[in-house]
């Protein structure tokens, strides 16, 4: 085992912010693998893994397409602009629209997998100057970590906003945990297989867990382009003619 590297909190914050600023857009061919959670018991239950494509651009645009193996037929096509998400499910002939901030777990399984969840895993916000950050060392054999805990102020007092784990073998980010209110983990994202693309390091293996939404998803990047211009129309998804419109949000679903 390699000796653990040393770093201060300020050095880790600078390293994290440099990585966050380095990635402005992403275009990737991926393999998507759902790995447990009853939320996957519906539309994609028959697929252990499948290929897909991800387009993402700051500040909040993302498009994700999943394709069935062999026939390359779309399982779903989903977009989000940070305000609204849209999902087209060809096999169900449904087009789902809802607010990106929707927190209520959906009864229909695919509605829990929303594009902005992936966006949070792909793009990181910078740590703001003056933000309250706690610093600790953790040993979880065989690895050793530094952990930065970011706090946010609420009317009830400070609470955890995010935890960032650095692998002390090379100081790469190994894990990011994003918290909702009351200490609940919204996303738990693990990163591995960091490689260079042009002059930017980026992980090729991303494992996303959404405990409140009851799903897990592994994203393996097979081809990657970073910081290329992506035209706005690539994030445009209109409801196909003849499909059923399902609106989700506050209160009961409306069709």
C-alpha cells in the first residue's frame, strides 16, 4: 500500500475547486447499470445494463438517453434545464414532465431516475469563500481519507450540506455525499478510475446512490469529450405526437 499523502484543508479546497471549474461541458458514451432498489422493478427491469449517451453543460442542462442492448432502441430519453425535467418512455408511450425540484418519490419507477440527479454527480459546485468547512481524517482499511464537511445555515441552525472524501493515496475525490435537510443523504456518489482527457482529469466510473428515491446506478464512461460547445437544440425534447402526457409535481398527478 502506498504511503498516505498529506494535505491541509485549504489545499484540498483549492484542489476541489480547480476540478469543479475545469469541467464546463461533457459528452459521453456510457454503460448504465442499475444495481438494486425496487424503483427499477418497472420499465428497465429486464436490463442488467445498457448503453447510453450523456450530454451535459453548465449551469444546468443535461440529456440522458438509454438504449436497449443489441437493437439500440431507446429505453428512455430525458432532459432537464434545472427548472423542468422531461422524460420520454417509448415502451410505455408516455411523456413525463415535472419540476426539477420534485422530491416526492414516484410510484412509476422511471420517474425516480431524473436527469438532474446525474447532473449533480457529473458537475460539482465550487466551495464558496467563507463557507464553513470541517476537516477530518478517516481510516477505512485498506484506504485512508481526508473528509471535508460543508455546512449551511438554516433557521434551526447549521446542518450538513455536503461531504467530500479525498483518497489519500493520490488526493483524488473518491466520494461526494449531498445532504437534504434534517441530515438525510440525497445523493451518495463514488468516483474511480480517474483518467486524463485533453488536460483535464475526470473519473470513468461513477456510482450514484439515491437512498430516498430507492435506486442506484453505475455509470461507466467508455468515450468522453470535455468542454466542447454543445448546441442548445441538443437539450430540446418535445413530446412526440400520440404519446400520453403525464405531469408530476405538487398534489395528485394530472394527465
